[in-house]
């Protein structure tokens, strides 16, 4: 991100020296239509002549002329509070090294606020917090595009709420005490680009990298990286979508990767890497998640790759790899999971530990498994699939092999339904083991060593929901 503050050309914006020359020429003819291009030179600005020495003064003067169609070029470090309200088509861009810094003293809770504004572009500026630990950019009922900016050292970096729509491109958001990006109250944020950003957006070293709350939506595109946060991404009644293109989005090296609570939704289409998060990869506590298209990698995330609980649901239909977790690749505690496609769940669990393995379904959970033509549940240091404590499983077209305990273990008032063809062979224990208080049913073709005294070989499929 070393070039994140380099000048960027868009919307006809000229580089610094050319812009200054253009502004000088335009103001030589008062009253021309282009007289709304102005320069601001704050502390530390290069020597020269500027229209204003304060960004707040520049905005106030321009608004007195017209509420729309202004271009402001900022140099130096402006330590001030800014409010941009009821204005349209405003571009605020920084020259190399331009900073908007939190001033000292008591004042508004935000360093820069947009209220009821539209067509706002903010480019090549560093927003820097101070001892007051305020919000750096507060967007309310506004449409804003942010490109090539840095937000650092604050209580929160960017707060988007109300009827707002924000685009964040090629920017760095770091070192916030609370949230790097907070999306709330029906707002929409788009981070990164479906196509390639020249510099991917990075959200790092915040207490929480991104949070979507209260029916808000956060769309994460491009090669966006969310790393080294307490929690990388959180859903609290909002929707987060990782979507599209060939770039791989990353949620890595956080304490917790993705943490979603009741009423939240996670949508993943295209490549996503959830890796090296210390305690957990993805948690769905009463939340829902749907994965499809592309390849997803969920690897090395402490105890569990994907945890589904409290009525949460997981629909995994892609070419995913879930591996190298100390307890389970997928853990269900009162949750439901449908796993289809070429999914590989491998090398999870710790030999000898209870409630561990490739997939663990407990406490009234339900799991449906079809690993596709190349996927499998294999090499786990426990059962490939453990179904226990009043849980159910349905296997059709599943490969469960090479696990260090049973292939499928059914226990504690639980059941498994086998719909051929399955391949459940080559496991260290029985390939299918049913405890006396549990049972299996269906077609056992493709099962190797089997211990299931109560197995009911059905001549036809039972009717009922979820079996079609």
C-alpha cells in the first residue's frame, strides 16, 4: 500500500501542477462556468499561492456560490472538522501527502461528515485521528465514492448509515479502536471492484474490520484483504456478500474470521480465502450462509472451519476446501448444513478428542452431504462424519474415506439415511457405526465395514420434506 496516496486521475481531474495552472487561468476571467475549481493549502503545503488555507472555509465559500459542481484540491495537513451537507457533485482530492487530521479540543464526533449529499468523490487523502478517537468519516443519507485514501488511528474509520451508498476503492483502513468500516440502518457499502483495482483495498489492525448491522449491505469485491483484526467481518442483522470475478478476496490472520449473529446473511460467490484466523474461521449463530461458484479455501483457523449454531444454516455448493482445524472442519450445534459440489473436508480434528472430526453434527442438527465427483471427507483425525445427540444426516453421492476413526458414527438418539450411490470405505474404524440407541436406513451399497444392527434397508424412499 505504499502508493495509496499517489495522485489519481478520474472524472477529468488533472494532476496537481496542471490543476493549479488551470485554476489560475480560470480565475483570471471572473464569472466563467469553471470558476468552481479551487485550491487549499494547509500547514506544510508546498510553497505557492492557494485560494484558501482552510478546507472548511473553502467548502463554506463554494456553498455560498452554489450547492453543486465544485472541485477542491488540497495540499498539506488540514487539522479541522468538515461538514458537507446538502451538496452535490463535489470532488475533494489531495495532492501527494495531503492529510485531514483530527484537531485537538472538544468538537463534533466526526472529523468529516457528509449529510444529505450526493455525487461526492474523495480521493488521495489521508484521514488521521488523534487523542479524541473520533469517527474519521461519517456518511449519512449520502452517496460517496472514496478512492486511494487512508483512514488511520481513530475510534472508527468509516461510518455509513441512513439512506447512503458508498464505494471504497484502493484504500487502506487501519488501527481503529472499534470498527474499520461500520454499515448500519439500511445503508449500502461496496468495497473493491468487480474488475481489478490497481491497488486492492486493505482493512487491517482494527478491533473489528467490517460490521454490517440493521438491514444494511456490504458488498466486497476485487482482491480486498481483511486481515489482522480482532474480528475480520461481523454481521449483526445485515448482509455481507463476497462476490464475483477472478480475484480472490481474503479474510486472514484475524483473531476470528467471520462472525455472524441472528438475522444476518453471508453470501459468497467466487474465490474467497478464510485462513490463519486464530480461533475460528466462520461462525453462523442463528445466521445463514450460502456459498456457490468459484473456489473457496477455509484453512488453518484454530478449532473450527465453519461453526453453525442456534438455528443457523449453511448451504455450501462450490469447489471448497476445508482443512487443518483442531476440532472440526464443519461443526453443527443446533444448526443445519447442506454440503454439495466438489467439496473436500480433510485433515481436521485431533485424535482422541471428543466431538471432533471432519463434520460434527450435535444437539438436534441436520446435515446433507454430497461431495461431488472429486470431493471427499478424508484424512480427518476422528470420524469423517459424527452424528450425535438427536441429530440427523443424509448422504447421497458422498465419499467418506481414509479417516482415522469411523467413516460415519451415529450415536445418542441420532440417525443417518443413505441414498446410493455412496463411497464409505477405507476408514480406520468401521465405515458405518451405529450405537445401540441410534440407527441407519436406506441403501448400504458402497459402505465397507458396517456395524449397524438396527439398519433398515428401505425398499423405497420415505416421503417427506427434504428428501426430493
